[in-house]
């Protein structure tokens, strides 16, 4: 699979780009703090699909709680594959790269987040921020996270979620957070889709050659080797540079803050 930092950085870049065009009436960010928080949610959500893999790094983000959740997601994903697949899809006991790696999952999860925020307001916003920002920390600060352990990640996520909570008005946060979560999941799928394995992005909605869980892949010459030299030397640095450029160009007040910091 694509490395966690690559997924998280791509989610941050997409989040910043989308934040620049999302109308404020739909919950689009309108301040420096809100935009960074929104991009953080997108970055963390870009790691959410890999919670279907109990051995993944993100599955250990919140200790035994996330580990148990990952086991459950893996089992549900495998069962969903079995219920919706055809004979040509075969059977499988491992749910990795099935349900959570589909457009259906991204859209449904985004709608659920929006409904929860619309119903419960800021408590649901804080919960969403806590989970997604915790995953973003795990992805963007991987070395620190591994060294400090899940408890430090959990405490950092709790602190950041409370701080970021101030940036989301309850009346606009519902649609905004739902879009950020869905975009992050879709970004993850695109990242995995350029690898050699591919993903069942349109499953089980579109059937091809009698298979509902057919895997979308690029032509062989365009695929990359996950965790390989291209990803480490080219893709991740390029995404990091793009994220910095987008922050300067799109975040309200960021350029002024950068100029002030340079003066001092």
C-alpha cells in the first residue's frame, strides 16, 4: 500500500485546494485557523480507508480501541464483499481493499458525518476532528508517533480537536466536514489506484465482465511500486511542495503571517 505520509500529504493538498473553492455558504473555510483545520480533517480522512487492515500503522493510532475497530471493519468489509460479489468475484476472508476503498464508502461516510454534525452540533464536530486529526498526526508525523506511542497521539489529537473546534461554526460545519471526510477517502483511493494492485473503486455499483469487485488499475507503465523509490524520492516531496504552495496561495492570512514571521 502507499505509505501513510504520502496519503496524508495528498489529503492535505486536496483539502487546501478544495477549501479555496468551497462556498462559505456550504461551510467553506473563511479564516486561517478554519482552513488549516479543514485541511487537517481531509489529511486524516485520507488514511481512514486503511483502518480495514488490522496490521496497518493507522490501526494502532488509538491503541486497543482503534485496533479493535480495525478488526471489526475488516470483518464487515469481507462480509460485504461476500454479500455483494458474484461467483466470478470469488470469496475472501480478508476485507482489506474492499468496502473502505470504494466511492460508495466515501460518499456514505461523508453523508453520515454531515448528518451527525447537523443533529448533534459541536460535540459531533469535536469527535470527527479527534479521529481525523489523530490519523493525520499518525501520517504526517510518523517517526514521532512511533517513538511516542498511541497515548501521545491520542492526547495530541484531543488537544488539537479542542483547538480546531473553535474554527467550526455549528451552523456551517455539517456540510463542510462531510465534504472533507469524503474527499480524504477518495484521495486515498486515488493514491492506491496508481499502484500495481489497483482498487475496486466503483464496486459494487458497476459490474464489468461479470465481476462487481473488479479492480481499477492504470496501464502498467503508469503504475508505481508502493513504498518504492518513486514514491519516496519523487511523489512525497512533490506533494509536500504542492501543499506548501497551496497554503501560501489559498489560506486566508497565511501570507501575512509568513511575512510577519520573516520580519521577526
